[in-house]
C-alpha cells in the first residue's frame, strides 16, 4: 500500500512552516541558493539542523561540493526573496546582492535568522538529499517570520 503524489502533497501542504533560503558556493565560487521549507532543528548539543534538497535542483551539486551552507530563516518582508530563490533562474541573487560570510559563503541581509553551517553528514531521502549541518555562527534579528501554508504565504495575525 502507498499513497499517490496528490495525496502526499495534499497532506504535506497542511503542515504550516517557516520559509528558509539556503545558500552556498560551488567549487568554482559561483553563488547558489534555494528556497527550502523542509528544514528543522535536530540537536542542541552539538547544535545541528537538517534540510532536505531535491536531487533534481540545479544547486544540489553545489551543496555537496562546498560541504558548507548558510540557512536564512526569512522575515515577513522577504516574500520576494523566497519567490526569487524558488525559480530555476541563472541569477538567483539579481537585486539581492549577498554579503560574504567569514568563510566566503553568500549571506542575505535582513533575514530573521542567519545560521552558518558546516556539513557534517548527508543521507539519501528518496528524491531528496538530507543535509545535516553543524551551526558555527548564528545571528538573530527582532522581526516577524514569513510563513507558508497550503500553497501560499502567510503572516502572523497582528
Ligand atoms: C515555499 C517553498 C518551499 C520549498 N521547499 C523546498 C524544499 O524544502 N526542498 C527543495 O528541494 N525545494 C523546495 N522548494 C522548491 C525550490 O525552491 C525550487 O525547486 C528551486 O527552483 C530550486 O532551485 P534550483 O533548481 O535553481 O537550484 C520550495 C519552494 C517553495 C516556494
């Protein structure tokens, strides 16, 4: 027994989540980023998070090459950032120029939370790869989160 793709999507779309953009650089130094909601806290000691990246995305190889990445938990005002990084465009950073982290990874300014991570493991997860990252630097702003539920962006009610 299994469920259809439609049944899977219908069920998962009812899981309300925040929205992240996860960035890295490939071996040639090109910046990559992808909108990801499959992100969660994993361990406090050591500080680990996990994120799931579809194997077919154009940026998948870059995460494996660099073995490090930056998670940006988006703020309410960053809906356009989520939309841009969810498109398979050549220049994801057009109009959103990144800063460089101390390790030279792309950092998107104004994010609610910024987590610089070293990759400590990857696991096969069906059509996705599960990335396990150890947080080596974090920054938190006092702002509201961008939310996603049932195929649309949401806000925390005032
Ligand atoms: C709200 C939202 C959440 C998403 N979550 C994920 C995710 O968790 N994992 C994933 O691989 N793609 C996710 N996507 C889709 C990717 O962002 C999209 O396929 C992107 O174009 C991939 O970029 P690339 O192929 O140019 O690298 C999500 C898209 C949206 C709009």
